[in-house]
C-alpha cells in the first residue's frame, strides 16, 4: 500500500473521529442495527438495476464505434464502478474502457473516449437536475445561500472539466517532462475519438436522456432508503444535495469518499434540522451495501466462463 493511499485512509479516519466526537456513536449503531430488511433489499436490488440503466447510457456511445452486448456492457460497468469506488477520484472506473477495448478490438483511445463522454454526460445530467432542484428547495431550506454556494461549486467543476477538454494542451504542459510525451500522445488519440462522438448529436441526446432517468431513479432509491432510517426529507431536497455530494466525494482528500461524504451530508441535512445520527447511519450503510454488492457481482463475473472479457484467462 503506497503512502498516498495510507494518507487518504488517515484523512478518512480523521473525519470519522470528528463525527463520533461530536455525535452519539451509540445512536448511530442503533440506527444501523434497526434498519428493516425490506429497505436493505430495496436498496440492493434498486442499486443493481440502476447500473443496468447506466449500462444502456454507456452502450449508446459505444455503438458509435462498435457492437457491444448489453450483458458485456453491464459486466464491464460493474467492474469499472467497483474499481472506481476504491480508487481516488474514481479513476478506476476507466478500467471498463480497457475491458471494452480487449473485448471488441477497438483502440484503447476510442474505448476510453466513450468512458470520458459517459462521465461528461453524467455530470451534465446531474447538473440539470441540481439546477431545477435549487428553485424547488427555495422555501424548504432555512439558509438557501449555502446550497446555492454548493451548486455554484458544482457548476465550477463542470466548467473546469469542459475547459480541460478544450484546452488540455495547456494542462499537459504542467505535467513532469518524463510523462509529458506519453500523456500528450494518448490525449491526442482520445481527442480524435472524442470528436467522432461529438459529431453524433442523436446518440449524445439519447445518452443524456437515459442518464437523467438513471440519476432520478438512483435518487429515488436513495430517498426510499433514507425513510428506513427515519430521515424524512422532500424528494427534491435529495435531488439537490446528492449531486453536490457526488462531486465532493470525488475530491482526493479521503479514501473512496468515506468520512468526507458523511461530514458533508450531516452539514446539508442539518440545514433542515435532521438529526446527524440517522444521516451518518444511512451514509455508512448505503456505501457498505453498494460496495459489497459490487464486490459479490465482481466475484461472480470473474468466475463466469461465458464472459468474453475473461476468455483469454480461462
């Protein structure tokens, strides 16, 4: 385990020490143990189904370059999502691009460009949802200014991402010399493939619509799971806060967002005077259940002889 990962784990521990020094840890544990199996099943099944919707979003982009079955896209997405949850900034999610390249024979640059575009569309779709949610929450939140500030931060992240895509040659200049040439070559190839994707407006629009459906369904499952912890908030509050949490959790200042996500949720839900203990219990259980579900699916995928992505290893 490298020093950077150890540092991220240490920072996550610091976040949790802060939370448990301020709030009742016994109440958190009681909330975790008292959750009904009904809500657990709903969350697990809903989370897996949401990944199927996400696979449809991605495969629309993939089919611009090559044919790819929904089954293989789903399996690749599960592997990528699991890798993303255990790596800083979710960079492990790009592993599905390499799986796609190996399975279909298309270049890595084309495969990775579909993952890039898939992420851009995802961020843009939650930006749209977040934008409308700001106005719906105007009369619910005691201090809307903080949420608007969070939305502004989210918007800034979107702008920065698009600026990187447009002016990535500038960003390449600040990379150390020994890596600059290789990164520049890869970047140019991905950019060429990116242009091909950008020219197919119909596919982009379809992918965006599916992405909006995916996020709304994900937030609905989140809303239902919150009820299991007796956390009662309007659905449009969920659609405002959780896009912000998605971006905050990606900041490389904790391990897989643990600790940072909980601190952020406690703060935002505190604006509605929601007790922190239920929010912390919800956040911990949802993260653990989601990662555990992905891990089990990864094990099943790895042991399946029918998968093209593993045929070379059999």
